[in-house]
C-alpha cells in the first residue's frame, strides 16, 4: 500500500516510475548521473515511501503535529530536486495545482497574497 501511494503521489508532481523500476531502485539505490537520468524520478518516488515509513515510526512517539510533517518533508526532499527549497519548513505562500489538458500546473502565490 505504501509503494502504491508513493507511485500515485509522485505522479501528481509529474514524476513517474513503474512498480518494477521502484522495486529495482529499492534493491540497489543509485545516484543519478545527470539531470535526465531516470534515477532522479525513482529516488523521488522512493523518498515518498520512506517519508511514509518515517511518519509511521514517529507516530509511535508523536501525535499528528507540525514536527511530524516537517520531519517527513525532510525525507521527501532528500537528494532530489527541491532539496534546496527549505526541506522540513513550511512555505510562506499558497500553492495551487491546476489540471489543464491532463497535466498539472503549479502556481505559487506570494506571501502577501495568502
């Protein structure tokens, strides 16, 4: 179930991997060699699953709270695109995902617009 959630959640962000690709990456994680290397997508999907596992572990000692969300977010952005966008911190602006012609487009509002 966690792998399925990781695959589906990643696809909302435009990151795709097959269950077979994810399994192979889990068995032998590799660092991407370029920006176009499919290992980038595999690591993003893998991080979704890892973040869920970390969240479940933390729920043994924490309630659902900001700290739990921030810790999961750190794992989610570890070693992938977006790792320079304040992992483990909340955004100052609102993000909207809008679907146009079968694809998602993200729009971020400025802090004063929220």
